[in-house]
C-alpha cells in the first residue's frame, strides 16, 4: 500500500490564483481530513469527510473548498489564494472508528504552499 | 481549541526512559486520550491511545491517572530518532482530532 499520498510536494502561487491540492489513499478508509500547520503551531483542521459524498467544516474552513466523490480521493481547493494561506498542508485518513484499528490516523507527507 | 496542556519542551538522555506528561482536566467519560508525534517536517505519526486503562504497544506505554485528568506517555528507551514534537489529544464522539502546539522532546546523546 502507498498509504496516503499528496501532490504536489511544493507549490508557489500568486495572490488570487487558484489551485487544488490532491490527496489519495489506497486503504479504503472512510474518514479523510485536511490540516494546515503554520510555523510554531500545531495542526489545525480545515475540512473533513466521513465518507464519499459527505464533507464538513473543521476549525479553519474559510478560503477552502472540498469534495469527496470517491472513497480514495479528497482534494482541497483554494479558489483565490491569499498570503495567509501560506502553510504546510497535511491530508490524513483512517477507517471507521467502530472497526479494529480505526483509531489510527495516517498522515500524508505534506504539501508546502507559498502564496506571494 | 485544544483541551490538553503539555509543557512546551523536554530533554531526555539517550537510552533513558522519557516520561511525557499531559493534563486533560476537563476530559469527559467517553473521551479518549491519543498521542501522536511529528518528526521534523513529516506528517504526524500515531503512537497510542487509551480511555481509562493503561495501554502498551511496541512504541510506548500510556499511563492514565484514575481520575483521568492527566496521563503520561512513556518511551522506555529513548533514542535520537525519538526527537520530535509530541501531541496529546482528547477525542470524544466527534470525528475530529484537535491538535494543540504539542511538546518538543529532544533526546540527547
């Protein structure tokens, strides 16, 4: 299994540009989420999904959109990038809490985004 | 906001046990305590979790006080590779994990 993969690894955007951060997992996990991490800070939850077709907001959802059309993919869209969105973005997944091992959340390697 | 409290940093000598404290004084009966760690700039890595009993796995031991208001993560024989930021997290019925700033553990040779 590749686990959780994220692309790109690094991206530079200009203010106002749009882009999509890709996240995919091959573990058939129902639950997927996006976090951002700023210097000296912990991870903050942006959006999450408990299954295909279902998404919900986390702590810091403004400026980001998500959709979940398949179990495997959970892209994060920035419609109009702002310098405040400069951060490292992590995608994570885990199986249903009711299943064995569902408590373990697997994280991707991260995408470093710089908005100028 | 994160509901747990951890010291900002801690040092440990290589080969010794590292005892990482966490306060979760407002924890409710159905909330678990989770520990994750983040090595350098990598994605966080799950370590262990527990509800009220002490737990052990191949990575660490988790000791939860009887009143469940605090816990300690124990790395029995710390190595240089254990240098990381460690996060103590509460999770109840919500699907969400709320990370705080964590605690930087530095293992010294």
